[in-house]
C-alpha cells in the first residue's frame, strides 16, 4: 500500500477521534442541564434534592505556595466552573483533551519520519510547536465558553432584576422571588434561570442569600453580580429594604449599560477608520485618479514617439 495513503488514513482516524472528543464536551452533564429538564416539566423542586453541586460550591484558592499542585487544581476547577462545567469528571475530560491535542502532533510527526517524508529534526520541531499549541487550545476553549456565558448573563441580568424587584415589592420573600424569577425567565433566559434555581437551592440548604449570590458571582466572574451580592448582603446585615436596594441597583445597572453603549459607539468611529483606509480609499483612488493616470500615460507615449 502507498505510504502516503496510510498517513492520510491515520490522520483521518485521529481527526475523527478529536472530533468525537469535542462533541462529547457538549454532553458533559452539568447541574444547569438537569435543572433545565426539571424546570421544563414545571416541577422544579422534585429533583433538586438529588442534584449534586460538587464544583459549584465556593471557590477558594489556598493561601500556600501559588505554584503548588493543590493551587493549580483549584485554579483549574475555578476555570471549569466559570466555563459552565460543574461535574467532577470535567477535570478529567479537560486533561483528556490536552493529552489528545498533544499526542496527535507527535504521532503524525513519528509517522512522517518513519516513511521518510521529513527528517527527524523537522518532525521533532513541528511536533513540539503543534504540541505546545495543543496544550494551549483547551484553555482557550474554556476562556471562550466563559466569555459566552458572561455575555449571556449580562444581557439577561437587567430583566431578572426587574422581575425580582416587582416580586419583592409585591410581598414575596427574596428566596421565593428568586424561585419565581427562575421559572418566569426560563423561556427567555434559560441559563440565568438555571443559575437562579441553583441559588434558590443553596438558600434552602441554609446558605444566606448574600452568600448564595456571591457563589453565583464566583461561577461567572462578573463584577455586576459581585456588586449585587454586596447590596443584598448589606441589606440583610443592616435590615434595610431589599426592594429599595434592588431598585437603586437596577437603576445604576441601566446607567452603566448606557455608558458602556456610548463608549462602544465612540470606539466604532475609530474602528471604522481602518477598513475605510484599507478597503474604500484605494478603490476611490483608482476611480478618481485612474482616468487621469491613463491620460498622462497616453500623453507621455505620444511625446516619446
């Protein structure tokens, strides 16, 4: 059999294995997925007692040597939680992805060297470079998932605060209001609804509302949620009106969103300058100066002749 055909078959098989591993990443079960099925059946409390939040508990990095093995595991667990991977096997799956993306370049390089397509130095260099990229790729994937979750939450948070404020002003307790918000917003913002249900369950287990919201902020690493947790915690500590605090915070959040939109609009003019110069201006230059350049060329040729 042709050696090139064998290499192509092996690369195809390894690529299929990588594709299967990436597809399995979407099937890693999380508490939010279980809560989605529970809320969709309009019975959100039936399966909450069987739900395990192993990785959704408060994240604490040890104060010991930051380069220690335990600190590294805690940082990785924090990144997995912020990316929405809550189950215990998420860490093993992440290491499996790193192993796959590192092993593939070395296998391909060894096969290419075995059949004499490249030298040992070239194979080792390519395998080392692509192997380093393979180590970084799963981390970039986690950062991408984290940023997507943060964008979704920032879009859904104002609606949730409005509904939460209305529920509290109507006489519901904050815990009951959070449960009501998780049910009402499930269709529009399922991710936030699931996270609110997790907060509701933590409160049922004895955690204070401020602490549960702090845990929510740690799961997303968003300043808005940390500020909301601080507002609720201060209201609980000093006995202030929760509805008034939520109303003031919702108003400040709207002002912040308006300021963010204005800053993005001001940056848009500067960002449009580069495609204008690189794409539009050369075309205009050709259209305007093209006929003149053609006339100059014709005149110079006539003078020369």
